[in-house]
C-alpha cells in the first residue's frame, strides 16, 4: 500500500512540477557557404577546420531531434551551403540580405514557434554575420552559446594596418562575452556530447 501511495505522489510531482524541455535548445548555422572556403571569393582562415567542428555540433542536434536552422547570405555565386553541413529536408533554411540574420527574415518567428529559449550559434564570419546574430539574439532575450572553434574569419585591413584573422576572431569573441557564453569545442563536447 505504501509503495502505491509513493508511486502516485511521484507521478503527481512529475506532472505538476514544470520541467524544462530539452528541445528548448536550437542551433543556428550562420553563412557556412562555399564562397568562404579555399578557391571561393572570400576565403577565410581556418574555414575547413571550423566547418568540421560545426558538422560535429550539427550531428549532436540532429541526433537529439533539436531545432536546426541554416542561415545563408544571398550571393551571386558560391552561396551553396558547405558540403559537410548540407541541410536535411526537415531543416529550415533562411536566406538573408543583411548582416543581421534577424533583419528582414522570419528567423525570430521560426525560433519562437519551436519554443526555443537557448541558441547555439556558430558560423562565418566571426566579426560580421556571426557577431550580428549573437548580439541580436541576446537582445531578443535568448540565452546564447557560441562555440569558438566552429567559427572562422579573415584578415582585416584598416588605414594600412593589417589585423590577422586570429586577432580579429579573438577580439570579436572577447566582446561577445557580454552577450553570450563563449565555449571551446572541448567544453561543448563535455556539456553536450557526453
């Protein structure tokens, strides 16, 4: 009799205590497109390594039936999503014409419709479209995580001074710490893959 009462109490607790759904997480893949890879119009430093890490992250989200949204920038050539990250038919692809993926698209509506509260955002270029998506997502109230080595950028130049890609990447991620949790791929593996 006592076991039955205990079982009933446990069931009541399970149904009345709010549970945070695992599917409240989503993945945004920002502009991982062919024109950023070797031979493309805007080659990034470390694009191939970043895309390999992004593919592992994508696999995790797919295996756990979590929301995946691919964002692509509309370009005349080289705009195909990189072959390691080709979208499944069930995955949303959003085409943007602005740096910020939320401007002029239905990205926010797709995220909200799926009940997503937390976003993992990865992609290209760290200092441009990735940064804009992270800042916008945080401003809209989402909890944001960026996996640093699943992003890539390029050397920049200003007033005759060349800023190496590694420094551009690091300085951008340093400022994004105010908007998101910035983690390594190893930390992602520990938190999500185990």
